[in-house]
C-alpha cells in the first residue's frame, strides 16, 4: 500500500505566551540527491502532485541512515552525504571506492535504530504488496521482525516478540536504544500497547497495556483513557506513557505518566495537559520532555522538566513552500534535525 502525502509542510507549534520563545536557525548538513546510485534515494512524485513516501531518514551518532523501499536497501551516510555502507542489492561502483556493500533481500523496511557501537536494528515487515515507509492512519498490522546488522552491514541475528524469531511483532510504533545499548520495541495492536526490552537476543522485560488500564474518575463521571504515545527514557529503566482521556468522543485532557520497569508499575503522574494540541514528542537525556503542536507551517516546542514545569520554548520555522514533505527529529542530546523532501533531493538540516 502506498503512503501518499499532499504537498504541504508538516509541522507544529505550541502556544505558551507567558514564556520567552527562543527562535532557532537552520543550517544544512547535506543533500541526498534523487536517484539509484549509492548516496542517493528514490523519490517518486505522482502526476497529481502526491509524494510516495517510500523512504525514511534518521540520524544517530553523527551518521545518517536512509531506508528505501523502492530500491529495497538501507544506507549509512556520513555527514557529507557520502555512502559508507549499503545493505541490499549490490550496485556497481568505481574502482577504489570505499563503499562497503552487504547483500540482503529485505521485504518492507520500517523503523531503524543504531547503538553506540554502530550496530543497526531494522524493522522488516513481511508483506508482498508495495508499501511506503511512513505510518498511515489505518495501522498496518502485518507481522514484523527486527534484524540486527553490524557496522559493516552483516546480519547478526533476527529478533521476534519473545527474542526468538518464531513469533513476529505486531505493528511496531518505535525502536529505541538505551544507554546500555539495549533495544526497546514499542508495538501495538488495536487497543493494546506493548513495551519490550532486549539485552542482546534475550528479552528481559515485557508489559502489555489495554484500554481498561486507564480510567479516571471526576465527580460522578468516568473518563476512558487511551494511550497516544510511549517514549523511552535513555536509561532504559523507565518510560513515559501519554494518555488522552475522553468523555464519549470529546477530548477532556491528557496525562503523562512515568512507568518504572524495575517496579513494573506507574510510579507517578508527571503532567496534566488540558489542551489536545500539546502532544508528547520526545524525552531528552532523562530530564526534559518536548511537547509540540501544529499550526501554519511552524514548529514550537515547549520544554518541560520532570516535574511538569515549562522551562523553555523553542521556535523552529520553515517557510519554503516548494517542500513536498518535512519531518523533524530530536536526538538524545536535544539537537533538533529535520529533513525536507523536494522533487530532486532531500535536504537534511540541523537547528540551533
């Protein structure tokens, strides 16, 4: 199934007028040209102006990771955009080129994550029909496995839901690496969310949350909670649950909870958020939550501490209407990156 995205800038803004807003400026890291050669990515724009989002770009540890579901490959690029490793179908390169190629037959590429040693974890969905790399509104619950490759693209092992590759994951919402280089997989199926942590091939923690786990009483009313996001803390011993509460179909408020893996329970409520637009985006260095919102091609993050107090606001603004698609990321140090898709290239930016 194709993921099609209209020609708009996808972005966000959070309104916190009582706090000073710091405006960040962008600088370009590199451009990835459209094409099929190493260091390039397949970009397909339909005649009616819709983009086939068949690729994804992530940054880890100073390197750029590009998945391409048309060319069925993963590339590791340096910050100049030069391909260092290509996993997938081999391509001819000039004599003396230092590109490392590792043959592999992917099905449908999904999320990726990299640890401190340069090992790469790749979601591989088992599907026969064509699929883009993005997340659609209607979740695709095709079975997935996670493949671990070393820094030169050699397959190390395959992970399933229990560690052994006999039971696949459901829809994978995210892959995260903690400070101890443990892999954390957040997955879900309909109204159930799961968090699993892997130390090597061994799954050392797993928990499932169902809809009935989150009910809140106010006077004589009972509001049903629904998880809308899970974010892993960098120590890997805790994670945050963002839960939206509704009265029927009407949004009431959102709560962010802290879950302790050691205690296997929610230990406290960090924030109560009355505005449905203020969504949990990321958690940085176990200290700060980034909340965001959408409005007119701008991005403004409210940065909150673990007591739920706003300590800063960051404004990120991009006004280039030629962009077909834009995505924004925050790494574990708090550095903000974005990638901007044009018809002939992808520009990767950093903001500070």
